[in-house]
C-alpha cells in the first residue's frame, strides 16, 4: 500500500480542526498508520522546506510552520500520494475556494501561505518526508 506524509499545519491546529481533518482523512479511505503532534524548530522547518530556500515566501513559510503545534501523519491507501493531494486541493487557499470548495484547503486554510495541510508530492518526497518525521518507520 502506498504511503504519504501529511501535515496538519499550525493554522488548522490553532483553529481546533485537527480531529475533524483526521476524521475526514479516514472517511476518504486512508488509514492513518502513524501520527504525532509536535512543534517544528526553525532549523527543522528550514530543512523540511529546503527546496524552497531562497524563494521570497520562504521566511514567511518558516515563520508560519514554527508558529504552533502541527500533526504529522503517515497515510496509507492505494495511490495515497496523488489521492491525498487531490483531497487537499490547490496550494493557494483562494484558488482552492474558487475551484474546489469542498477540498481541505478551501475548508480549513487561511490565506496564501497558511493552507492547513501538506502532502508529499512524489514517491521520493514521501520517502524522505516519512523518514524526516518518523525515522523509525520503513519508508516503503
Ligand atoms: P505543501 O508542500 O505544503 O504540501 P504544495 O506542494 O502544494 O504544498 P509548495 O510549492 O511545495 O506547495 O509550497 C510549500 C508551501 O509553501 C505551501 O504549502 C504554502 O504554505 C507555501 N507557499 C507556496 N507558494 C507560496 C507563495 N507563492 N506565497 C506564499 N506561500 C507559498
Ligand atoms: Mg510541496
């Protein structure tokens, strides 16, 4: 079964929506095989989003991601990586609300940076990101 790494970001956790999002995840056929609430340090957030280092939104992104607790989840389902990104919807919350009003980012996101959830974007990312948060779990 394919696995992907999901995050419930600080805006959604602050709003008290983490449990509701986890219920929706399971209603959509994913199994949550690991979960952990935690707070990222600046160093860890910068490492996690290393591919975006140097972009204009990077400091704002790191600030946001360290602004409060998150939930890290490992989700399993056939085709989990694409299925989870489809359930999240577009990265930009305003675009999400316009184009896919029932997706998680439309329902729970805040603005252009604070978009409620994260999902791995490829099998290589999923493997890296699952190890990043759950080093004791095998990636495949
Ligand atoms: P994620 O990696 O969080 O699942 P994504 O793959 O849809 O989201 P990325 O391009 O990887 O989007 O960007 C990572 C995160 O950086 C986004 O989820 C969002 O929080 C933030 N971000 C991306 N682009 C912008 C932007 N143009 N302005 C502000 N924040 C942005
Ligand atoms: Mg991404």
